[in-house]
C-alpha cells in the first residue's frame, strides 16, 4: 500500500468511526426513579458514606459525596494523570449487618462517561440486595489498558494497573467484600464491554463472571470499524462534527489529542504492524474464559450502520460463534430492535437498552454468587 493510499485509508476510517460516536454517554442523566438530574451528585446524608482509608497507591481528594449506599470518592494515583472518581453502591442492609461480607461487581463505563454521573447507577444496580457494585473511572477514552506510549499529552495512562492493582485491593481493604474469584465479577458497556473481557482474560484468577453489553468485543481486522472508533477517540477527529459550542463540552472531544498508535501501537494492518491490536482482541482470546461465567448482550441498531449498535452486534455474533466453537457455556441475548426489551429500548446504542440488560442480568449474577461455595 502506498503512503498516499494509507493516509486516505486512515482518514476515511477515523471519519467513519467518528460518525458512530459517542459510544456510551447517557443522553440525559436520570435517577433510579427516572426523573431528570440537572444538579451535582446527591448530597451526603447524615449517616453518609463510610470512611475509607488511603492505600495501594491511591490518595483520596476531599470528602466522599452521596448517601450511605450510593457515593463517589475521588482519588489520585501516579498510574493515571489527574483525579479520578469511583462510584460505590452498597446493599441497603450493608450497615445493618456488620458481620456479613458481600460479592462485588466491577462495572466499567463507556467512552466519554464518568462515574460522577448519577445515571451510571442504573436502577438494577442500586436495587441489588446482596452485592456491592464498584464503578471506577475508565477515562473518556482510557480503553481499560496500560497504554504503550506513556509520553503523550494525556500523561500517565496505566488504566489496567490502576484498576486491578489499586482500586480492587483498595475496595477489599475498606469494605466487607468476598475476595475469591467466585464472588467477584467484571462487566461493562461499549468501551467497558471491551474492558470487562480484557480484564477477565488477563486476570482469570480475579473474576469468576464477565458481562459485556454492546461491547467493543473485537479489535481484529475483521472489525476495522471498531478499531476506527478507538482511533477516533485518540485523535479527536470527530470534533469537526461538533459545530458551534452552546457552552457544553463537545461529546466527541476525548481530551488531549494523541497519536493513533498511543494504546496498542499502529492500528494499520501493514506488515503485521498491528500485532498488538490482534494480541489484545477479546474475540480471539475467549479460551481464557473456560472457567468463567459469560454473558453477552446486544441489539442490532435497527440495521442502521450509522448506529454503533449495528457494529456492536457484529462483534457479539463473532464472540458467540467463537464460544460455540470452543464449546463454552454462556448467556447470549440479542434483543434486535428492542421490541419487548424494557420500556425505553429501541435497539440502539443507548442507556435505555443497557438498563434492561442489567435488569435481566443482575438477578442472575446475584443467584450465581449465592450458589458459589
């Protein structure tokens, strides 16, 4: 391929991906009851968040905000530049049973989102009666991995180290958790769906259950649009589509612009230059989940290629085919255009569908936790 053709291919791929973003951010934050939220996070109650101690490289900034069972802490770490929020959801009876320990779901958000957004506390998560949910910051485009290039304008970007070597033991040290893999799950949506599979595959010793919802499940050359979406978040190519500012940040601006090679090296399949992308591809590493409970949810984007869910369904189908070939058990839900899948799902890459995914999944996860020895 000539340099000119390669440049054109790069531009076209990034532009296409930009049209498919944003990947995950809810259009309008909502409380568990569905009412609009326009102000800051919920103010702390009199019996507010439990005190947490610094450790494992994490230093808390300011006081936690929120209630005793739904609160946000802000931390700093040398592993990732900037302050980072972590939302923690505790069962309603957590304080009433000081001798009880609880399983944990680590729930990973999508691109352009942040755990400070109360909408990420989906109703099914806040209603859970027997488990803790932790929603750590994954950055606007951190992609749940330690970046290859740590010397970009974005600063340190060791997201996997931050989550698995710092947040996880920080939570275990401060809360009454069950610490064996059978009582720990990782799940996520969109970018976080990739992150969930990536973490479960890299550390099967930590997670006994994995969930991917509308996930970026395939980074191989079979799904170059997904690669293009990742590249678009790095290069901010989509900002040309934002138009005049109305005072709000552009949803296609993911922070300091960095190289397309920053995370996994070159994404372009020329002379095997993209080998790190292939090595990180979740769809090709599913054999590592042989002893893990697996759940995959997707819609079809109403068969519209302009909807990111159209492409997410393609990756979900490839995951299903690979799991079948490996003979692994899993739960697979393709709700198509969303008909009958909750009251606010129309098959797209939207929170209304993810809320119903979780309504279906969380009781199953709690049952699996309860059945684990």
